[in-house]
C-alpha cells in the first residue's frame, strides 16, 4: 500500500486507474483487525474518490471491489462496514470509516444502477 501511495504522489492517479484490478485489490486489503492497514486503505480509497473527473470511475471500481469481497467472504454487500462500526472502538477508525462511507454516498448519488 505504501508503494501505491508513492506512485499516486509521483505519477498521479491516472496510473492507478490505468492498472486493471488495482482498486479492487486495494479494497481486498481492508481488514479491520489491523488498525494501520485500515487507515491506509481508507485513505487511498478516499483520495481516489476525490480525484476530479475520475471520481465517478473510482466509485464504480470501489463498489465492484466490495461486491467481490463480500462474495469471497460469503457476506451480504458492505457487511464489513456494519461489523466494523459495531465492533471497532477506536474513534480514529470509526471516523475514517464514516468519512469513507460518506464519500462513497456522495459519489454514487444518481448511479443507482451500480448499487
């Protein structure tokens, strides 16, 4: 994840979006058992969601990643966030999670066919 952050800073997000499956792969790194990992993943995904003209494309890839993740874990879509908000006590992680969910909602308004 640190390498991806470095690439994002030096080469720009176009490289990240140009790499097939990378956003979905970042989503698969989300494990709420590891605080620092959660913070890194959510930071990267939030940056992708706020990147101008590609925010819409990022939303799509992030949603796809969470759908694949839920299928892999045999959970309902986005159950990972419900569990995290119920189980996690660290306010930084809860705040980062809510910030990410808010960014996702803002970037998927009007895109009901994705949900």
